[in-house]
């Protein structure tokens, strides 16, 4: 998730999409890729899928389901709405301005803590890509070694609060995340948040020598790029939810096997994402989506243990109540039960 913010044309388009998605017809349908099914659109259910950021590799499976016709095979016409900084995916779901959305597990729990009736359906990224990028020459080998640096992170985000609670951070000055790697390249004592397949790649391409330290190594490892819907849709349109979930799982399995044509499509939607970084992202996603030999048939599955562990962590940093019903936050039935992998 490369936070390179200065992209006025794309961001303006994203705002228009988000602002105009009061009904499925209000959003602009994406152009149809060559691989897409020729089934008549008139018989398809029209739904919207709101992304949490601009189109990138972390959304690859959803775009694969679109361009390879998996949504169409389920009699669906899915309009994928690009996100942007602060994309309000939870609010869009609760207001029923989007039928489905992409978000992370901590967002689901904090949203439900504020009485947002949102439910996670499948988790393509089992391992969080969140990292802290430091200079290799700094000698910092693990997060516990962070000291004497300026650390750029998004204040108030769950991972940032957890880091601040668990790490000594001696002589660390915390500043806001700048949205690019400029300061990192200019200052050898600068560290910043990132996604392991984005910011480190960009820094390296620009001549830097970054080292990525995974936040999941601290034990904070929320499911990422989850497929979400609101509880009302799940209760009243179960068949629709099952169709979207099945197609999304197929899309992710397909994307991991052959990301190239889908990356071409994503690049066409977001010129900021070159083919090199998209292909790199798809490669890194292999181990994030299917860690420790997890079979592709289990892709998307979640465990109650992981959700409860995350809830305990969010309670510890005062983001949710101990009374929150964690079981209501996710539905494993459509993807076939709990994952065997952690």
C-alpha cells in the first residue's frame, strides 16, 4: 500500500466514486477486460465493492474475479470503487452505500465497537504486510532495536498504538506518516511505516537500502484485505453474499497463480503502480496469503483464535470494549470452515 499521495486526477476520481455510490447504478462501471465473460449483463445482480485504497496488488484477487469472469459466472456485475486516504469503507457499508468492501480485521472490530454492523467473509492475506522500514546501515535488526530515530507512523492507528505500548522506543521521535519515501531517502535516521511489498520496493528503486521489520513479529497480525459486508445484507441476501465470496476466493487463487494480466489491468486503473512493483507485490503476496504451506483450497479461511487474540490486543490499547461479541465479526461458513494454518 504505497502511500504516494500526490495523484490529483486519480484521487479526484476516487472521491467522485465514493460520493456517488448511493445506489449501484451511481458508480461508473470499470471497463471490461478481454478475459471477462460474455454473459448478458441484464441477468446479473449489480453490487458495489469499495476498496480501502487505490488499486494495488493487495486488491489483485478481487480484480482477477472481475477480469477473468468469476463474478459474471455467479450472475454478478460488480463495480469496484477505488479508495484513497481515509477511505470510509466501514461507513459506506453501514450506510448501505456499498454492498461489499475491503478492509482489515482491526477495522472490523473497532467498527463493531462503535455499533457498525459489519462482518468479515474471507481473509485473502493471512499475514499482515505492515512493516517498519529502516535503513540497513542503521544496524536495527528488529523492532525492539528501534532507538535514536525519527519514526513516521499514522498516529491513532491500532498497529501504531500497539507498537508504542510494547516497544521501549528509546529516543524515538514520532511524527506523522508523510505518504512517500522522500524523507527516508534523505535522512539515515528516519524510519517509517509501510507495506512490505510497496514502500521498501520504492525506496530501493530510488537508491535506498531499506530493511523491512514486520509488525507481525510483535504478535500484532490482523487479517488484511478482508472481504466485508454489512450484517443486513448477510442476513437478507445470503445467496448474493455466497456468490460474491466464492468468486472472490477463486479470484485470489487465480491471481496468485497468474497475476500478470490482472496486473496489466490494475496498472491501467492506477498509473502510479508500474508493472515492476505490481509483479513484486504479487510475488510477496504468495507467502502472505498462503503461509507455512497452507493449501490454496483453504485460502480465505479464518480462525476464531486469531480474531480473539486481536480483540484482546485492541482491548489492551483501549480501542474496543471487553464486552464486544467477537464471534459476530466474521462468518467462516462460506469459505468452508476454519483454517488449519495459524
